[in-house]
C-alpha cells in the first residue's frame, strides 16, 4: 500500500478532477418500498447483476462494469444503507430481508439476470435470491463470505455493531475516525489487496458518508449466515468462486470448505491478490463472467 504522505498528496490531485462518482452519468434513483435505491446501468444484451459486499458500493465495480458493458446489459446497485441507497427501514438489513428487497427491485425494474457477479457478503445475498430462480442462473463470486465468524467473535462482533448503530454519537465517532486518510489506508491494508490511489480516494469519500457507515453497521449487526450455511448442500446454483490467495478478510480455506459442501461449486485461486480482487484485476473477473455465460446460455 502507498505511504500515508504519498497517498494524501495524490488524493488531493484526484479529488480535484473526480467531481462525480464513477459512472454518475449511468446512475438513477428508484423508489421501491421500503428503500430509495441507487442503481447504475450500462450496455445492452443479457443482464448481469453486480452485488457489492458489506461497506462497499457500486464504485467497486467501476472497471468491471465498463468491460462487461461491451457485451452485456450490466446493472449495479447500492445495497440498502450503502453508498447512495437510502434505507427505508432500519430493521431490514438481515440477509433474508435484504434478499426480499433486492428481488422486489429486480421485479419492479423487469430485470431478469442471466448471471450474478457478487463480492464477499454479496455472494450470500445472491445465493438467497437465486435459490428461487427459474433455470440455472450462475453465480460468479469474488472471495465469497458464506460462513459466520467463529467462536466468541461471532457473538461479540454483531453485538458491538448493533450497539454502535443504535447510538448516533458512536456513528459520528466512527465517521470522524474514518475521515483520517491513514485509517482508510490501514483498513484497506487488512484486505490483502493493493488498489490504486483513485480507489483509495473513493473509499475515503464513501467512509465520510454518515448514512453509509450507519447502513454498514446495521448490516453487520443483523447479518446471520447460519441458515445459509445449513442450506449450502441443497443449493444447486452453478457457482464459480474466484479467490485471492492473499485475502486477509475472508480466509480462502473457508471458501474452499463452503464449495466442497455445495453440489455445483468450483473454486479458482489467484496468487498475489487479496479481498478486492475485482478492483485489482477487473478484466480477469469480467472474462470469467463471459466464460460462465457462454456455458449457460
């Protein structure tokens, strides 16, 4: 990762030219109860849905989107409470309810994805959506987070997130802390990925959004994966799991273990990449989507 001083100087230059969010010209807002959704669309053809993970937004797909849009109709959404999607309810950030709400958005817009590309926690959300799909709609997942935290951490982490999310003062404290570029560099350093200064700047801007921090904490507090873990042996969705062997957020061995319990899941590892593989190697990820769609269409 770049040094704090180097990155801070570089961010000033990026911020001067980055006057809008990536692909802002392709953004629009949709009211589908209970949320006010931010969506981005580009390209023509069969629809590919992009789902980011916890604390992410559409920005993480910025390079993947432009690549895929050469061949497909690409739809990226900000999950409830994330990015520019405004929460309509503070009690619908669980996996099952978020899946219902995303499906309502898909139905409202008439989107019938031929594949879903998801990252981290977005993969769990995709599996819940695809369980009820007609026909084999494949999932391509980057470092999928399909298992809960282990031991005491699995109890304390959601509890801590719930306590912070309940306190406006605590949310403001987190926002102030994340306004420090050094904190952003430190946090992203724990992913095992090395992303561009532009990417770092975008995350810094995202973490200055109080509503985004609040939405992320609510998701962490309400997200439970035990039911999904028990269902994995019965989920026959065709899955391709792309993992960065340097991922320090979702241990690669947990992804391998999840895949082994599923009827149709393949793991493809990549050395030298971390949790943000899709930002480090967007063309590689986009080409995997093409390969999968050639197989199932």
